[in-house]
C-alpha cells in the first residue's frame, strides 16, 4: 500500500488544529520547509519561538513511539526533542496523520564538507552511540535495512516487471552480491539513526547544529550505523572519498572506542550498507512508495561506489586501524 499523501496546512488550520493543542504561543508566520518521503514539515514562528510541525506520511504508530522514546533518552546533543500537548501527549491527530511538534533547530544543509565538518559528523555519531548502546525499544521497530535472503528473494520476484534496465541490472547484482558481506553475531547493539546523511544535518559556520530525521531508526549493530553514515557522506559520482571517511572515523573514535570485532566488521558493514540502501529503495519502489528517480540516483551513486571500492578487506582494515592519520 502506498503512503497516504500529506495534507496541506493553512494559517487557520495551524491556529485552530495545531497551536491550540500546545502552549507555544500565537502564530506569527509559517511555511512548508520539507515534503519528504516520510514526513511533511512546516516551520512555525510564534510569539514564544520557532518550531517544526511534522506530519508523518508513514502512518505507523509503532515507528513514532520508538522515535519519541529514543529522542527523549538522548541528552546533550542537537536533536529534535518532541514537545508535549496540553493533554500531556506527544502525538496528536491531524487529518488522519500522526503529528509531532519540535523546537526548530537552527542551521542549514550543506553540500560541501570541510575536514572539521566531517570530524563533527563522526564525533556526533560516536556520542550518539555512547547513549544508545543497549537502548531498550518500547515497541518492535521495522528493520529498515533488512537484507535477509527472504527479503532479497521477494524483491527479486516483485521486480520482474520492472522496465528500467538500470534497475533490473541492480536487482540482479544485489541478488548475487548482498549476502557476500556478513556481520558476525555479538556486535555491540543499540539504537541506530541509520539515515545520517548530508540532508539530515544542519550547520552554522562549519559547526554541527542539528541532526534530524530519526524516522528509520531501529536497533541493530552500531558499526552498521557508522558504515551507513560513511556510505552517505563519502559517495560522490560513483567514487568513495576515503579521506573523508577516515576523518569521520577519526571523529567517531575520538569519543567511542570500537571493539576489535567492530573494527574487523567495518569493511563488510560498509559494503552491506551500500547494498541495503539500494535494495530497500527498490523494495519501496515496487510498492509505489518511492519515485523511480531516487532509485536511479542510488544506483548511479551508491551502488556504483560500492562496485568501485576495489580495496581489499586487509588493506581497508590497515587504513582504519590507525587513529592519527590526518591533520585537521
């Protein structure tokens, strides 16, 4: 089933159906700032400050309850903390959609990253994992990047009528290669952001001021979250930015030490992350929950990067076994 389209919000509706539920002042101005695949977000300026009003397109209470508990368990990091309604609830219904309100985080998305910005990305993720390791989920959350044989077979079957040749070839490649990269049992586990990428980060003058969009988060091996972050930040035009990856890794290790098992698993986790992102995207495409252009982009950029990452596991581990491998 495709996602329900997000309803538009007018000034009157924001005043009568949203602000009346919260003690956040009177409306001064508003504008839609994002209509993503999972959410539609409005920026709201009131007499008491700046806020974000999020309409959840993925109509799934379990996902939202998990997200709320996770966000409320994190302290001292620039993340969106949900605000309670006057009835002491976090979620309210707006035209059939689960809806949340957060303080608005300052900053803007960046496309180019300096060494210090890469370091801040890694440092944030390390700090996040220090708090989320061992996180006990309140509800069962979907394993968003599930790469089980069962899912792969289903995606292959459901892609039989796919007309795009590039996506057809990607499905065949994923069928043959995804399960080559295995993660061992017993890795440190916890809540993962799992969608930590440039468009979900905010910066002001090179300083990380916000990390948003915890919609896909679920419990899993923390090293996979680091690998997924490297995949998103360090892929460009089918090439892997090894220097950027090393700086993110250094930032991460500056606050959280990897276990020997995690270090040894990073290579396979990175390759698996590339495959998982594209596999998941094709799965959503087959169910009409994702536009084809996003999948074509992922194939051209992420999957192509994975294919071009010719470095061996031994060489990769040797590089990432070092700590002071760059001067910031």
